[in-house]
């Protein structure tokens, strides 16, 4: 008996009326995410923007399979998410790279664990090391790298696993302002060279407008969707263009009523 070919899905990520609550101190439950429905298309750069502690990280964890929904469901590639999977790569705010491995060792880690031969995985890792601008630092350990360089290692490591979806939880939040601007530009360049579906969490409005195809604005906790914005501006974007500043003003105005 032959199997029918799997139908392509219209959306890579689908969150269907999802909610999440946690046990509260002293009893009861604390609701963090309430009734969120959102979708992300193939190769779309989607930003989740909202105030601090509103539930953005919880939402990313639910898509990643690092936590389970209390209600609703999350689907990736048409399959219900119940646990982490190789089709979803995660880049955290803190640089989650192995301090005992070099840049090359960190980037090639996933293919090595998958049993890929040394020569092949080295070629593959080198491609992504080059892509994030770290050629010449292959043998450097994390302690020898700046904060921005460590995040480049983390991005290269996720790309080297070739996930269909990249989940990025405020990856530049701990960086100084100048390095943050440089990393935004670096991520834009890498994403345009090697497209992936990206869900990017941020509480920085300029960052969201600069990077995203679409911004989902979240309310204060428990997180609900206040509004969505399609960002129809050519890349690379100009932080001081009238269109950019107009969007910034509009989105900020609806945030003021949330905080």
C-alpha cells in the first residue's frame, strides 16, 4: 500500500487559541498567556513585541515545546507540538553556548551529535561561521569573545542544524546599544542570505520595525494580541525615515495604553 504524499501546510507555525497558566504562590493559578491565535508563513520574520514580563518568553517556550499549553494547541509544519524538535532552533538572550568548546566546536555540535562525519560537518560549520562574520575565530573559546560575537556563535550554531523555524528570545537584550545595532544589521543580512521562518521576541520598538515583516503587539500580562502590523518598508530600513518614525509613533501610542 502506497502512502499519500504529505500535503504542504499553508503556515509553518499555528497557535490556536492558546493559553498558559502556572501555579501561583499561596495557591491558585497565574494566567500568563490568554487566548492567542497567530500564524507564521514560510520564511516570514515575525516579531512579538510587548512590555517587559508580559508573557513573550512563555509564548516562545510554548512554540519551542519547552513548555506545554494549558489550553489550545500549537502546530509546527502541521504537527501538534508536544516537545522540542530539530525543526525548531532556539536562540536565547543569554548566550547558551558551551564554554569548553571553541567557536567551531559549538557550531558543529548539532551535526556531530547527529553522526555527521568530521570533514562534512566542518565544511558545513565553516559556511555558517563565515556567514555570521566569524572567520578567523574558529579556534577561539567563548571567554575570548565579546558579547556580540558569542551571540553570532549561537546564531551560527542554530543555523548549522538547519531548522525550519528559528525562535529568538530577546537575543540582543543584554548587549550595549552600539553592539545591538550592529547585531540587528548582522541578523538582517544573515536572514536575507539564508531564509528561515523567524519568531523574534523584543521589547524594543525600533528593533521590531527594523527587522520584521510583521509585528504582533502584545498586551500586558496575561498576554493577548492587541494589534498586528505588516511592515511594508524596503530593506535595509532607515531608522529616521518618515515612514519608520510614523510606525514607531503609532505603535508606541497603543503601547502607552498597555503599560
